[in-house]
């Protein structure tokens, strides 16, 4: 990503702290918002419309990524087909709180891939942190209410792994600004998802006709709030502060995700969810604090 970080570390201003927390709230609340949309629209057509709107909003401001077309297409396949498709298919069945915690495994997955592809030494602390994160999801998986939902949970974990693969692809891509990246990923992902929907889903047109305001609000929220506002503000913060100053705020995403499920969807906060969430977020926190650049979000935040 061609985001120029400041040479010297400067103190976070109170107003900027509020902006950073706001970004995390937008990204965390998206779990409940997306689940509301998925109650009315099939996941693949839902994501097709999401990428269509993102492309329409960002493409007028995006640069032509000369010499980077094929890598961008590869990233769009990883994020569009392999990450979002599995994530949103799993989210149909799982509660938002469980999905918000399970998807955090993208951080230990990203650290593992960074060690493999970029010779980023793991060390025993990050190795222990990865065990904590996976143990936390295992605790949550042991809940009686998840009986029969293990396939959906597996989809979300697979989606987390695919996000980390996309992260490696993006870092190998080299210099490209964030809006250009998101714009062209959306352009390439949209027809892939539309074709997948045509082949794998049915009743899309009827669903689109019957969907109410909240289904379309969920799509607009995905494109405008999560991508345009969320990533726009994130890139702005990256230009003002060092990565290690703002990356710990990412730990707020699962907190907001769990709260969104409780407040807006009436989900229950169980002991397993609390213990598993603390273990997962604790492990993710150690990884982020020790290697913030290796696990930074580049595109495709759920």
C-alpha cells in the first residue's frame, strides 16, 4: 500500500482517537448489519451488489494500475470468491457474535503466512498467541447452541485464512493506493460473484424484489460506511501515525461485533463466548502488538 507513514512518532490527538474508535465501530457493527441483509438476500448476489456499489463510488477516483492487472484479478478472486463468499455463507447460520470472534483468526493466519513468505520470525510469544487464539475459537465451538453449525463455523475460519492469503498477495503487489486497490478489486470481483450466484443460487430476482429497506441499507452500509468511510479514514490515520500506534485499536472490532449481535439481533452472551472471546482477542492482541505491519488490514474488511 502506498500510504506514507510519518517518520517520527507523534502523540495521538483526542479527536483522532475518536475517529479510530469510530472506524472500529463501523467495522464491528457490520457483522449485525450484514446478517440482517442476508436474511433477505442470497449471499452471492448480496456481495455482487456490494462490489458493484463500491466500484461505482471509487472507480472515478482510482488510477489505472498499469502492469498490475493480473495480480489484482488474483486478489479479487481470493477476496471475492474465497473470502467473502464463505464468510457471508457462514454468517447466515452463525450468530454475529461468534462470527465476529472467529474471523479474528485471520490475524494468526496472516502472521503464519508472513513468516513463510516474508521470513518474518515468529518467536515463542507469537507462537503461544496463535495457540491462544485458536483455543478461544475451540472454546466457542464447544457451545451447545453451535451443535449442527460446525460447517458454518468452518466456512468463517476458512474465510479468515483466505483473508490472510489476500494480505500476502496485496503486500507482494507493491505500491498502490488504497482506493485504487479497493476499486479495481471490486470491478473484478463483481462479475465473478454474479456468475457464481447464477450457477449456485436461485430465486435471486424474487429476493431482490421482495427485499425491504434494511436489506438494501445493509448493502449501502457495506459499500459506503465500511469501505469508503472506514478505509478512507483508516488510510488518513496511517498517514498521520505509526502503524504500532493505531493497530491495537483493531482489538475493538470483535468487541463491537459481539455487542452489535446482542443489541440489534438479541443474541445471548454466554460464558463460552466470553471466555473464548477473551482467549482469541488476547492471542490476536499479542500478535498485533509484536508485528503490527504483518497483520494490518489492506482491503476487504468484513
